[in-house]
């Protein structure tokens, strides 16, 4: 375990000591401890930001939600783990509240925690901030700040794509999602959480998105030429880009430049507001579907991405987010939500992708509910283009080496013509 800096908020001295020992057992030795929100804030003021805050919820005086709100407002922690003896619905509600405030929630744990459970969440965080090939670094709080961004500068040479496969329960490849990374000349390889907010503030999200679209279609077309079949690719589209009247014509020109069939491209849209969709956005979505592109409603069931949107808009796919999937094997409520979404999607003739399938237990729980495509560490972590090409070769010739489950069809990749 690389060096991490962790804050524990826990008002029970025995539990506090146990958590401290669990972190030490996971090779985490820079630990701040606090028995109240007030002492936690003093510790952060004296010793600076932390990578992760482990927050109890229920305590005398200010509760854990107060600390989470403060962390969201001050960015004094990169992520939180919520730990409490409260019932599961309260834990899930606290996690949802934290996410709405912009906090990365690594997980929610019922007391008592275990060394293994804590270690798995810490490893997940490190996987997010230290991708393969990145320079070794200690804590994210010690990373130098990004220098001021220039909206007129071309960062395309530094923005790269990582690819995460999506695979059906029968082993058939459904495609790959592109995930942005920044190969910064001085800071090394940066995960999206470290730079996307800055790009959004600088008005550079459209630049990044067009670059990702070009990388996606370029790879798909090159595989069509080399192997006779294009690779289905998915790219996230910021909602504000749908406000642009020239979005669809510009995308169609890109499809002419890299001539793969439009249905090879899936545009994943996350709605950030429950307001009624503007006419230009609605029209752009319709024109994209008329052109043959696929549309996915991302993070279905969170924020404004709800059933009403599915009825109003021409989506062809819904993505069920990781927070509904993690721990589903032991949570009947999550299983009911995912099962209901799969049933509804089947009746509406929609494809389904389930994100965040990290463990065999979650995979087996999903497999009992239907036949969606699945995406997550149990299938494959995000990888560079070179690693993806090797992974695709392995999938074609030795699928048992890259897939953690059996029943793989001989013909795994969809035709690209």
C-alpha cells in the first residue's frame, strides 16, 4: 500500500483505536484521529488536507454529515468512507448526499469494519489515482496544483484515452468506453478527478470531448481496416454540448472522416439538471438517433436521469451506476432496484450496461437478474490503447485468460460493417 494520509472521525475510543490499527495493517501510517467534528477540523487546519476521511455518522454534537459538508466545501479530503451502525438505508442516503455535494464516496461500511474491507476500499482509491504507467507518488494532497489553463492552447497532445471494455454475461464484447487521462508534462499521468473540474471551469470540456470522439472513431476505423470489423466505442458527452446548434453536423463530419457505421458510436449523456430540456438539446438528441448513433442515459436513477427522461427522450441504452451494484449480493434493496431496471429496459427494448461490477459476488448477483452488458474491474480495468489491443487479441484467442467467467461464445466481437 503506497503512502496515504487518512483522517478518522469516530467518537468511540475503542472503535477509533481499532480503525487506526486496521489502517496500519494496510500500511497506512499517516493517520489523523478525531473524536468530534470540531477536533477533526482542528486537525485538518493544523496538518493539511487528507486523501481519505473515514466518517462515523452518529455522535454527540455535530454529526458526520456536518464534516462531510465541510469537506465538500473546502476540498480538504479527496474521498470519504462512511462507517456507521445505522441501517443500510441511512448509510446509502448519506452516501448519496455526499455525492451530490461533489465528494467521492469510496464505500459505506456497517460497523464493525474489518481489515480486509478497509484494505479493499483503499486499494480502489489507489487504482483511481495511480493508473498503470503513472509516475510513483505518495498522496494526492501532495501533488502540485495544475498551472493556470489557457483556453486558447491546444492540449490534444497531452490528453489521452484509456479504454474499459463492456462484455455480455456470455462473454460477447459489447464495446469499450473511453475515459480521459492527462499525460501532463510535469505531473505525470493524471486521473480525471484531478483535472476535469479545472477543465470545466476553464471552458475546455468541449475541447476534451471532441478530442475523445476523434480518438474513439479513429481507433474503431483502424480496427475495421485491420481486422474487418469496427470496435463499438462510447464517449461521455457533457450536457452543455447539446446546446450547440452545430454539434450534430460537426459529429457527422467526423463520422465521414472515420467512416464506421454510426451505430458503432454510443454517446453517454449525464443530465445535471431536472429542468425541462431545451428545444435545441432535444432536437440534437433526435438528430443523433436519426443519424444512427446510439444514446445512453448515464448514471440512471441518480440526479435528473430518471424514468420520465426515458419516456421523453430517444435513448437506446441505460447505464446502471456502480453505487447500485457494489455489495448487491448482500443487499436485497439494491438487487430489487437493478432487477426492476432490467425488467423495465427489456419491455422498452433498451440495452443495459451495469457499471461497477468489481467482484465475483457482484457478477453472480447480476447474472441472476438478466443478461446486461457488464463493466468493471471484474472484467477489466481501464487500459491504454496498446494494452487494449493485446486484451482484444487475448479475448479472441484465449478468452479464459481475460474473463473471470466461463460460457464464452466462439464469435465474441460484433461485426463492424
